[in-house]
């Protein structure tokens, strides 16, 4: 480019720079910007056509940046995830190629996502969506046919994962609702989990004891399809599941079967495998299901913080010639690192 400005591509993000246009203005001070939409199932050639000249990418939760995709982006120095999870990015290939991957720190989203999880928990446990729908239909008298709600006080609520978001949920449930919170997290000690307002248990014990289970773990090879027919069968009859992580943590067919049979009393989720989904998605026709369109980080404080993180990371790399704030691929090959500070 004649003006030697870096090219930053904003890919599949419907939020960055919309609510807070000052984030765009800051980037435009030193970079050229383009907005790009790439379908989930697009071949690598589409990425290469649209992003070959990109020095930086602000990446949404979709599409997936595979090895084949990344090999065809020769100028890319920084891929900044506009969120906490990086499961749609091949971090190993990025490290090998010297592409830095940054992400939003957990402190930015934790209150917002925790609040969303509690909201979904309440909505499912108290049949709020179902109740609102009968009122809108002019059928107030049908309220007696709605299943009785689950009280949080004294209930055993299980958390899968008790990191930044999980511990915030535990705090709210314990101190706000007087619930009995248990947690499964193999990477956190019993003492630390106790300090986070919960009791450490094994996975099987969590399944057997919980009236409600809320998921707060990243999508990894360990957690992918963590809940299949066996795990769902081990849960309490009528138990409720809340998901603000990733849809791929469940085997969708097994989950739907458990919901249809009544084994699982409700599923409230902010994430769906293959999102975005259409009105014909099978989950939407399943009993006792609430689906919201990945709104966990869509709060005033969270969205501002996420956007500012993207701006800060781009400034650090392209203006200050340094490292982004939170590097997701810590094993990046420094000898091949494309960041300008290494003379790439």
C-alpha cells in the first residue's frame, strides 16, 4: 500500500465499532480498515481472496481459521479475537507461522456473561419465557399448567469450570440466592474452589447431585462432547442445563432426546453449534429450550471493554511495535514472529 498503513480486517463482527464508533476512529488514525463477511463453510480460497493483504484481523467467533486458511495469509501479523474463546483459531499453526493471536482478558466479560448465565438459569427454572408467551397469547388462565419453578435457595447448583466467569456465578448464587454451589474443575484445587464460594466435586458427583448445571469451561479436546447420552442419563430427572460456553460441549442429538423424554427438564443456552442458526433449527422445536443469540458479552461495560481491547492490541503491535496484551498462542515461534518489532 502506497501510504504504508497496515490493513486491518474486521471479520464477521456485527458489533465492533457499531455501538462505540470511537474505536473505529482510533484505528483509522494509523490503519486502513475493511469489513469482511465470510460464511462458516467457506473454502480457504474465499479467505485468501478477501484477507490476503490483511496485516491484522479482528476476528469474531466465526468463521474457523484453519491451517489451510492461515497458510494463505502471508502478511498477517496479529489475529485479535473479539472475545475470550479462541476455539475457532488454529493456535498451533499461528504459533508455527509467527502470527500472534490475542484475545480479550476474562475480566472484561466475566460480570456480563455471569449475569447472562444467571438470567438464563432463572428463565428456565421459573419458566419465564413460557409464562410470557401464554400472556401474549391471551391465555393467562393456563398458568396453572406451567411446571412449578425451581427455587435457588438451598438448591444444589453445579458449575463445570470455575474460572473468571464461573467464580462470579458462584459468588452470585452463594451470596445472592443462598444456593449450595458445587464445582467440577480439574485445574483448580479444593482450597481455591472453596475460596471461590463453591465445593470441589468430581464430574460424576456433580451430575448426580445438581438440580441445575451451568457450563463455564472453554471448548477444548477435553470438553468437546463432554455431555453425551451417558452423562445426561446420570443427571437428576428434570435437571436444568445452562450453557454460555459453546454448543459443541454437547452431543446435540443426545441432548434433544433427553429433553424430549423429560429426563432433562430444561436447556437454556446462549450458544449453538454452527451459529448463527435459522428459525428451522431442530433445537428451536424442542420442548423446554431457550436459545439466545450469543448475547453474553452484549452489555454496555463488556462491549466497550472488548472493543477497547482490540484497539489497544492493534496500537501495541502496529504503532508501538510491541506485543498485544493477552497472547493466546504463548508458544509462538519468536524466530519466525511476524510482528514488526522483529523486523518482519
